[in-house]
């Protein structure tokens, strides 16, 4: 399943709320009808969980937990509300929080994320990119959890402001403000580093 276009934008198909609603309604009566919802959202859920700091294995397991819970509770989904994707990402967020509480681990372990850095064409460029990535992750790790969540939902999961608001339980305006403050903090930190 392709979630991004060649220019890096999130596929419009994934954001088709009316299609999600009809698939969810069908899945209430036929469990096999849940498969298209899984196919449409599994990659973005996995990316979101990785951005929250889960290892590849943990993110895969939490993705499975997310979809198992969604399928089991599909009758609780209300079409026409904020949409299936925000409902699903609330489940993923809660599964991640539950797993973190059980493991008594920090939200982001920078050492576990260091392998996500894409190698550059030369060792020097790779070293610079790695240092920049560690610096950014360090700044992000110091942000309040709501700001980390909003950044992960926007940039790792590709959700819209409205969808993020539904996931975190804030108004769309408050969510935009949180995202704006998060990005301003990152920009300010970059300005002090120069």
C-alpha cells in the first residue's frame, strides 16, 4: 500500500473518511470486511508508533494490538464523527501508553531511534546528519508529551489538524496552537545552536 506520493504528501485515499465509514459499517456485520481498513491504515499506525519510540518489533506488535482492539470494538465506532483514522489513532496511542506503563520505560529512547537515520552519500555527511538527528530528537524528547504526540501524529502518521485534534481530545484550534508552539520551540532551539 502506497501512503505517500512522489512529492512526499500523504495519499488522499487514506484520508477518504466516507470510504472508511462505509468499510467500518460493513465490518460490523462481516469481520472479513475489516481487511481493507487494515490495509489502508496499517503503515501510518506503524509509523506513528515508531515515532513514539517503539522498536520495530514493539511497533509491529502494538500495530497488531491496535487493529485487534479496533476490530473487536468496531461497533463502538460512530461514522460521521471525527473519522475512522482519529478513532484508530486514539486506540494506537492508548495501546502505546499502556505498553509504556507496563514496561516502565521512557517515552523516547534516543539510542533506540539512532538507527532510523538515513545514511548520506559520504561518511562525513552521514556523521553530520546523525548528529543533527540526535540533536532534533533530544530537543523533541524535552517537549511536553502532548507536543511530542502532536508532532508524531502530524509528521510520522500524516494526520490533518482536525484528525490530530480528535486523537488528543483537543479542539482543532488548540491542536494547531500546540503544533505551532512545538515547531517554534524547535526553531528557537535551532537558532540558539548556531
